[in-house]
C-alpha cells in the first residue's frame, strides 16, 4: 500500500462519512456543507446551493471558530460540517484536519460533488 493510501485509510477510520442524501439532510437541519473544489471544477460542474465555498488552502483558517479569519458560518466547534471535494478523496484528509482544530463533527461526502450530482440533488450552474 502506498503512503497516501495508508494516510487516506487512517483518515477515513477517524470519520463517520456521509452519502449525498445524508449530507443534504444535515444541511437541512443546520449543518454546513463546505465545497473545497478549485474554481475550475466549480465553473465546469456547478455548485451545491447553500454550500460555503472555501478553497482547500484556506479551509482551516476559515472554519476555526476561534480564528480571526473565520467565515461567519463557523460559529462553534460542535457545528456539523461536511467537506466536499470532487470525488471524495481530498475531503477525507481535510475533514481530519478540521478534527484537529476541535471540529469533532466534521466529516466528508463519500464520492464528493460527483456523487451529489449523480444522486440528482440540486446543483446551481
């Protein structure tokens, strides 16, 4: 097993990952969907209505509820957060990073944005 495969497997063991329908249900009850895809993918494929757009390299700064650069949506450490990348790989690593910041309910979307779209859930653009 490669190093990155091992790292990804460890990250996923630390998470309770969600499928698209579970992510939509979390959003409907006040959870925060965070799209970390880069601009080209968002322009090509669209975005999830209501999702917070945060480039991966800014994620920890924008989601830290105690940070000076936090997004207004990052209100507390118990906030349910679902990180979304394109296919569900980078988001697993990002969600574990949020755990390290104390966001213990952070997780990621299995299959990423592509799974959301394939499930027929709403997409803008």
